[in-house]
């Protein structure tokens, strides 16, 4: 088997790097056949500030905060001939918010994936939970080192138990004689107590130091060694403040002769010498939330007499008499335990014996063999997690439809345009764009779901549009929370969105009263149709007119108005359509799908060859530049995509995904081609995690949609535009599902009728 390992790696000073090196070597050493497994390789996570020289097994580096390195690594692995990828996961070693940059890499993998989790949080943030759930969904196996981790993965993260493998932390087979190493360190006449690992406040070292005066009083020969550098993250944020506080504490308690702080990252051999030299090993951590401790595993592995607080991993590993527990922060209790063990050597020897017995079962060669078995199992199963093609109409995959966030954002004036996370941001007030979209959503929701709550929202948004219309028929856009106009005339884009919503109302009026006010607004705005210059405003207006005409095809003047606006768009297209750039302007910017969508709507009304040709040609161009490997990759709004330049990946906006969903539905309505429904459903799944970051924008707690995909991760604000975009897309998936099966049912009925005719 050839494996690709993704992790930190020596000489980077990191516990996970040491773990990976041991795992790499032990899996090779424990191979049962004679095949040369040195073809396996490492992809090393690099800190940008470090200049490291790696051993030959490291074939590629990922610079932690450079997204392009992650995708380059995925491509390298896919062509390397590797049979399996083994990832070591810890939030802090990957770039982006909560290590989100690793997700696109994992999604691109074409081989089975095994993930070892070094941290499982009991109370993760929404983003941390989403990231870890996504990783576990893509993995063929998830390896953890404690039963508590299994419990949390199943109950908190909803990971199937069958996917989780329990494999203990390995221990190197390194042996020393205690007397010899004590003599080497000039500790022959000392009772040595040891704590090692990166130093930080959560390690509770002050608890052990405070317990020493009582111990030293009876056993002055005690020497407590704290071996380890201050954690790099602590250095970044607080410098050596904690270590200096420990030095001050040692001085205050007059323990200078009994405590040594060794500020160094020990090699594995040096570390084991200190472990063998110690009489008692202490882990005085301050809280229970430690799911894995490599330092504790090493101590048990060499047969140390361990005294520890009852954090999760210690509770499991030190069970059955393999160690002694004391309560968090209880210095007196720790003092008594240490004195008892120093007074009674036979107790220490019994602890060491039981620890050593267990340590023999978790040596790295044995752990490597277990990992090899897991790798072979997932290769044999040939599971392609998240790679299977979902049916375009599998609506069981959808979350429950909910207007909860929309109602939260709506008051008796209209819908608040922005939110701070899931809470309305009243300071930003209202805008015509979002209230027009909200009217469209409420009308669609009532039409598709027949729910009375949507019917109750329609007059709120409709009255806002009416309130913002000026006497000349144009519209204002922005309104403050205290109902003060903030502009005299709104943007052309907001005008177009209002016409779209009102046109939809006129085609699908829930009652005659709403239809009448909609007609009043529409007629008053008509004189401005000819003056529109913005291509997106023209496109939105085309869509609104098309909906209006579906129930008013005798309005010849409006049909001509539609034709004039449509050829305005075609004029823009003709100017820019050359050298393979089949588009309406010299860049792909925001809300792109609205342009071919408008042309498709015009096609359904006017049925003219040139309009249809431009509609499908521009749609196919947009698809070519946004559907990556069948998944939607929206043009980012940071710099957009200028012709002959690099496209911008971030910030991706939900309104663009909505446009793609609507565009594909309209293309299906015109052609009946089922492939458009497949693309429609793929586009909708952008909201649910089928995107460049592989993380869902839909928040199951609030039923809102996050505002977009940024370079750092997901923008967690859930404003009106993004949530409406998600819900409008959702309703169009349902309607497309309904339309498709209605057509299939009619086709089946017709086939039966044809059969009857044949056999008469």
C-alpha cells in the first residue's frame, strides 16, 4: 500500500508532527509482506515563518494560509498512485477560520480518506462543528484515541458509529535503565517527578508547584522537572508571561532547589531518558476537556507511576489501577498522594507494573499494524464517500423549509436588509431590493406551500414597494429604521427588482386586491422602462414583464416593450461577444445568471431565434466558467472575472447561486432537457456545502442563510438577501421536482394510451 500523509512533520516542533513520523515509520515496519512501502510520502503543513529542512519522505509542503497550496496538494496526491490518504486533524494546523482550508483539498481527493482526530470539542462553535462534520462525512474512517471521543462524535456531531475506529496513541519502543539515566542527569540521589509537553496555563503546572512545599518538607530530595517549551500560540499572544509567573511562584515558595523549568523541545530519545529517570509522572491539567494526551500515553507506555487530574483521556488510560487521580486544582490532595507514593515504594512499583503491561499493548509497531488493517479495509470497501451522484430530485436531502429567519427580519414596515449573525441589524434599516425579493419569496412560498403565514407577509412587502414609489413612477431604495427616506431616487437595479416582483404578483395574484395594487405600481413605473441603462436592471425588468405578459398576452404594447429591452441586452452582447467571450460585458461580475435568465424568459414569450441563440450561448459560457467538476463555483466579488485575467474566488454571494437555480429551471421549462435539472440541483447544493470551501451556508439553528463565502471562511451574518436567495432557490427545487414528475406522469399516461390504440 502506498499512503499519502497530511500533517505537520519534524523538524517542525509539534506533537502531531512527532505522532505522524512515528505512524509513518510504524506502518512501514509492521507490513506483513516484503513490499517496499517507502513509496509512501508526507505532505507537510508549514508555518509561514519557519524555514525548515525536511527529510526525504516529505514530497510537498502546504503553507498554512495559502489556499492554492491545498488544491495543489490534492492534485499531487491524485496523480501520485497513492492508495489512501491519512490526515491528522487539529483545528490549529490548517489555514482559514477553524482550519476550513483543508476542506477543498479533501473534496478533491480521488482515493479513500482516513482522518485521525486529535481534538474533539464538547461545545464547538457552529463553524467548528460544521467543519468537523464535513471532514467526517468525506472520510471513509475516523480514528479517535478515546471512547469519550466516540461518544461525542456520535451524540454531538452525528457521525455514524460504524465509521469510527478506536486506535490508541502509540508509544515508541525506547528502553533505558533508570539508574544509568539518573546518573547521566546527575539525579542519582533525587526522587524525580516529571511533567513534559508544551507549556501553557491550561497545563496547571502551578498546581503541582504549590503542592511541593508540604512534600519537600518530608522528602527534601524531591526534584520536579518541567520539560517543554512554551506553546507557540501562547508566545504569540502572551509571550513568556506564564513561565515568568511560574518562576516567581518557585521563588516565593523557596523551591529553587526542587523545581527545574527546562525551556526546550526535547528529542524523542531525550524525552524517554527523562521518563525513565522519573519516579513519578504528573499531569495536573486544569479541566476535563482533553480528549487525547500523547504525553500521558508515553508515560504509561514506559511504565511510569502516573498521578493525574481526571481529564477525559486520563480517566480512561489510568483506569484499572494504572495511575492515581486527584481533583482539578486540589494542591493539598496532590501533596498527600505524592507523599504517600514516596513513602511507599511498593505502591509506585505496582502502578509502574500495571502501566507497563498496558504500554506493551500500544507500542508503535502494533499501532502501525492496526492502521494498516484499517487502510486495507477501506481500500477493499472502495467506498466513495460524497462522490456518488445524487438523483436530481432526491428532495429528502433538503432541510425542512422554514421562513423563521425571514419573519425574524420582518416588522410592520418591511424586511430589515442586514443581520448581525442571526439577529436583525436595525441600524441598517430597509431597502427596496430586499423587500422586492421578499415579496417574490412570499408569493412563491404561498403558491408552492400554500401556507397562510406567507400570505400574511405579502401586504407588508407590497406596501413597502408602494411607499417607496415616487409620484413620477420611479422608486426610492433606502429607508431608515425610523422610516426616514435616505435617497431621492434608488438605483436602476432596485427598480428592476421591484418590477420583477410586481410582474410575478400580476401573474400569480393570491387575491384580486393585491393584483390591483400591483397593477397600479406596474402601470405607474412603465414610462421608465425605456430609460434603463444598467444591463441587470434591464434583465430584471425583462423578467418582470415576461411574468406580467403570461397572463396578459393581448397587451401588444408591452410585448413590443419586452422586445426593445431584450434587443438592448443583445446589443451589449454583440459588442462584447468575440474571441470566445460570449457575454454581455467585458467581465463576469455579480448576479451573472440574471442576464441569460432574462433572455430565457424573453425566449418563452417572443420565441425568436436570435434571442434563443444568445440566451443559450451566454448560459453555456457562464456554466463553463462556474460549474467546476459539476459543482458550482461562483465568481467572487473581490475582483470579479475580467476578460483575459484571473477569476476571483472570494467573496461568493448567495444571490448568484439563486440566479443559477432559476436559470436552469427556465432552461428546463423551454427544452425539457433533464440535464438542466441535474445542474439546478447541483447549484442549490452550493448552499448546503457543495461549494469551494465544502461547508454549508445554511444555519440549522436559525433557519437562515449565511451571507457568503470569504477567504477566511463563511460570513456568519444571515441577512435578508442571502436568506431569501436560499429560500427562493429551495422553492424552485420543489417546483422543478413537481413539474418533472408531472411531465413523467403525463408521458407514462400517453404511452399507455398509445398502447391501447395499437391493440384495438
